[in-house]
C-alpha cells in the first residue's frame, strides 16, 4: 500500500491554480520591493516574498513527486524592474493587502476540495500566511493614515426582531414605501466593496497607461470606467443615509508609461480581481435584506462577469492563457 494516496483531480487543480496566483504575486512583489521608498513597507514585502517562495517550492516538489509537468506560471520574463516607479504613496502595501484578502478567500475554498494531508497542511499554511500579512498590511496603512475605517455606530441597547415585510422594501423599488436605513451588515459590505474597487481602480489605471498591446490598453480603460460606476452607485447608497464614503488618501499613479509587467501578467491579475469581485458581490447580495441592494449587486455581477469574459478572450487570442491540467479523453 502506498505511503500517500494518489493525488486527485481536484487537488491537482488547486495546486495548479495556487501556483499561478503565487508566482504572479511574487513577480509583482519583486518590482514593488525594488521601487519601495519606505523601509517598513520594503521589509513587509521582502518577508512575504521569502515565505511565498518556500510554498511555491513545496508545490513544485509535489508536482515532481506525482510526475506532473511544472506549470509555466509567471517568470522573470513577466517583470521589468529597471523602469520608473508606476505607483506611489502606499500603493504597494494597498496592493499586497488586497491580494492577501483574495488569497484568504481562495484558500478557504481550496481547503474544502483537498483531502491529502500534505496538501491540506500546505493550504493551511498559506491561509495562516495570508491572514498574517493582511493584518500586518492593515496595521501599516492605518498607522500611515492610508486606510479609512468603516463608519462608527451607536451601540444597541435592546434586541429587536423584524415585525413586517416592509423591512425588505426600499423606496428605490416602491416609491410608496418608506425606505429603512441601512443596517450594519449592509454597511460593512458596501464599505468593503467601495474600498476594494478604489484600490482596484488605481491598479487598473496604472496598468492601462503602460500596457503595450492597444487592445489590452482599451480593455483596461473600460475596466476603470466599470470600477468608477460601481464606486459611484455604492457611494450614493451610503450618502443617502448620511454615511461617510470610503476614500483612498494614497495609492497614486505616477506619470510613467514604461510597463513594469508583461501584458500577460496584468491581464491575469485583472482576471483574478474580477473573480474576487464576483464572489464578494454574491456575499453582499446574500447578506443584504433591503431589496434594492441585491438588485444593484446583481447588475454589477453581470457587468463584471461580461468584462472578465471579454478579458479571457483577449488572453486566449494572444496565447497568454495557460491551460489547466485536463481530464483524460476516454472516448479517444
């Protein structure tokens, strides 16, 4: 009897996708570390890069043990470190924080699809790593005044239960119905969605101004407009209840038009962000009880899905989409 169970299709898929994501983040970190002008930020990113490198090595070792080809992922050809700085004023840690948030969601899902102990331990380690650096990045940004907390609220002094179906209504859908104020769960999801889209907007604008492929450049500018529309509509919902709207005091894009990353890497990064946005919108819809909120989130989900699908076609057209391992074609 073998010491380890054979790797399953799901486990192979999880390792393959994790390899793609981690090698992409490592290449971006290599550029951001090179351009960092804050020693604390540089130390955070350097430490993260070293830890990610260990996990990527573990994934490679499992591929070799199983006789599987090592994916291409993202290599030194996808990063150009000797170009001017593309982002300034804390964007590097904003970027790391956003992608550690994405990683936490991916690892939680991956844990439900893996059973072999060595792979489970690897995913558990990556989960812990993502949580650790998300916390470190959040604290850094708060200390630098580059992260805005959600609105404060008076503490409840009694327990209330919903008494009628008007709790689900909003004047946006029915002018005759009095709109209730947002509850704290809804505010949490709105605040987070605005914050994530603001960081994503800075990222995609930087990508757009330095992309080499004209079709990619146009696609990225379309993404910026999509993010702006989402930010605008969600902000209006908060302003209607006289709530402060999240702002990003930092994360500026410089005037540089020299690309630090390949178009392939930038497109994959946007694809990952679209997938994260789809998941976040679904959660926001599930936990929002006022009818107008799921209606808006559903429209955003449709728009983001169509945008992501368009990007996938561009990547395939240019030969940038690495094919995941396939199941055997039994009929052949």
